[in-house]
């Protein structure tokens, strides 16, 4: 089973603007619906709730302490609306993943979440070291975690932020493409599925389509 999160573009931009609005750690809560198939469980972000300034006990560039009343209100709403809960916060640029402190605090937070929110299959957390670098994991009812493989941002353009923590090796056969467009492009394309729709198909036409696709895809953005 792979786990992913999907945002609407306006919501994602609203969230990242809040998280990086100050020179200290900032946080927000997300409430999500679930779409599931045999291979994927997708969290669909429906609500974005910034942590209010009055609920912040203390904050610095590498630390944040939040009053319990803040997340308890959101957990109650998650329970009443039948949604899953995601905790998000910013990180320094040189710390793109969850910290040991995050591990310790989130274990308690999500144990509470599973008690307070009935029938939720998962909850999750995401840290942002920049607006374009989310790193996430889901929390399961037994207290274990799994990585969020992909964060999708759907709007005028489709953006895919892919978890590359496994450091997968790119086969040499793609060397020319990597030199032309970069490793990030190749890693993203390898994790996507493409469909071709038309009323007449020859191999040459399919090749032209692929060339056009390559032209409009770059970095972590695919149009």
C-alpha cells in the first residue's frame, strides 16, 4: 500500500504562505477525506486550519510548543466530520525530514488522535523545509509509520513532490535523459503513469507525443 496526499493549488499556496510567514517554526492542521484502492490510500485535503498565535507557547527557528487546546479542537472537528487529521509545520532548510523531537512528540499526539477520532484509518504529519519540499509520513493505529510517497498539487499546473528517501538508483539507460533534464525529472516520471488518447495511432505519432511531454515537464512540475 502506498500513501499520498492531494491538495488544491490555492490551498497548498495558502498553507505554505502561512508556514513561512515568519522566521520561526509555524504550524497548521489539515483535515482530509480518504480515497482508497487496492494499491493506494490517498488523503484529499479539504480544510486548512493555521495554528493561532494565541495557542503558541513558544517558537524559534528550530522549535515550537503549542497548547493542547489547539489540536484538541481540531481533533473534535475531525471526529464530527469524519475526516483524517494531518499536522504540518515548517523546518529549517537544512533539516528536511522529521527530527527526533518530532518522533517523540508525534507519538503522543497521534495516540490521542486515534482515541479522539473514531474510525479514522490513518492520520499523518508533514514537515516543510521550503514551500517546494514537503516530507511526510502516515501514522497507523498500531503506532507505526509509513512514508508518504507523493504530495500532489492540482491546479493550473500539476505539481508532484516525490519522496526520494529511498535514494533509488537511476538505471544507466536513462543517462542521456538525466543529462538533458536532471535526476529530479527522471525520478518523477518513473513514478507516473501516462495515457494516450487519439483516433489514430502510429508509433511515430506516439513518439511525437512523448517528445511534446518531455518539453513541458521539468523539475518537480509537470504540466
